[in-house]
């Protein structure tokens, strides 16, 4: 038995504009990951693990909780069936206004604009970005993504719209695409599977960039909307982006006041009984991360090595042509 938990996190399974990959690579990779987890660890529901740690109880040896962020549509036909085949439980964090169609996922909208890019350069915020090759476009996209994470949500959404207008044809001139994200019907179907559902805020802002009133609304209104729309208790939270500096002490206090029991970050590490319940460590993966290598690194050198393993998979997704 153990009193430590490893929380793993994913976003999508299938490729998207922001997470490009070969067509079937995500599903094959995710299945390999689950096979390795089945062999090397014991999967526990995040909600149960939170309760056990809070009560000072013991978890199974090599306890792992599986989580997913943002509300990607492939959860229903890729993630959930793969989990169910192995009897594994996942916790899925949803953005309530993405479900309603009131907002888009700004990171995917930015990446989609770069996918459709016809411009050869972009002048933005006093800098000229080269867009003449796929490698240059990816570098520009990454640089702009990092810059946009430093501003509040309203400023960021306006910037994404303006960038898209400058570099790509209007979306109305493009053929329709399958929706990348679940709507409320999809969210209800997800909840009906018996897997866990948590909140990922109303609009996916980086909370520490917002004032207290906006944070309070993002935390409370999302929980209320999800509970009303899904007919079940929602008391687990995943901070958008979730790195150090993306949430702060005020954010954690507001999350507690909004009725959450715990919140996960994207700061790698193991969760133990002394871990603050509103700053739980989590290792975020792509479906191409070598989970066997990750477990080996954790066992030998601790979770400080986990991000290096995950980042290696992220780099393999970057277009090179």
C-alpha cells in the first residue's frame, strides 16, 4: 500500500490543428500507454484518491489517476472506449462555454489559422514573424501562443481573431470540419458512461491573469452549469494551463469557496498526504509519450524527470517540413 498518487493528464487523442500527428498515431499510442499503465500501475478514480488522501488512508501501490482536459470530441469514441476495454476510470474536465458554443478554444483557433495561412509574414506587436515555410509558421505560432498566455482572456480572444484575419482566408470560405469539441449532448453522453466529470472553468482563462471577480465567476458558474446540465455533483477542478503562475493563493481560496474539493495543476510530481488539495501535481502527456519510460524515470529519479519525458513526445508532434 502507498500514500502517494501519480496523476496523469491528456487533452485530445486524435490529431488536431494544435496537436498535429499522423492520422491513427494518437489512438495507437494511447492504447500502448494504457497497456503499460495496466502492467505497471493500479488505476484509481481521482475522486476516490482525493478522499483517501484527505482521510489519511492508503492507496494501492503505484496508484495512478487518469485525467483529460478541455472537452475534445474524441473522448467519446477514442478515450472512453479504450479505458472501458481495460476497466479503467478517467476524470474528464469540461469548459462549460465551449460546450454551449459561446466561446471557442483559442489555442485551436490560432493553430487552425496557421494551418490555413496564406500570408508570408505577420507584423504583430512590434515584431515581424516569418510565415514563408511550415517550420517558420510553427515557430511563429508557438511564439504567439506563449505571448498570448500572458494577457487576460478578452485581450487574448481579440488578438486571435485579428491574427486569423491577417494570415488566413475567412472561415466561411472553407469547407466545414467535424467539431473538435463536445457539445452538451456529448457531455451528457460522457457523464452517462460512469467516468468522472470535473470543471475546467467557463471560458478557459488563465485564472491568475484575471481579477478576483472574473476568477470567482469562472469557477462558480462553470460548476453550477455543469451540475445543472449533467445532473450530478461536480467538485473537482483543473486549472487552465495549470503551470506555476497560472493560479495563485487567491485562485485556490476562490476555488474552495466555489465548492470544489480539490484542483489539479500541470506541475509534475507525486501527490502525497501533505500535498495541498488545491495544488495537486499532475504529469501531462500526449498520446505519443512513452509511459513505460516515464514510470521508469519516476521510479529511479523522481517525478522531476517526468516533464522531460512528456516534452520529448510533444517535440515529435512539431511539423518539420
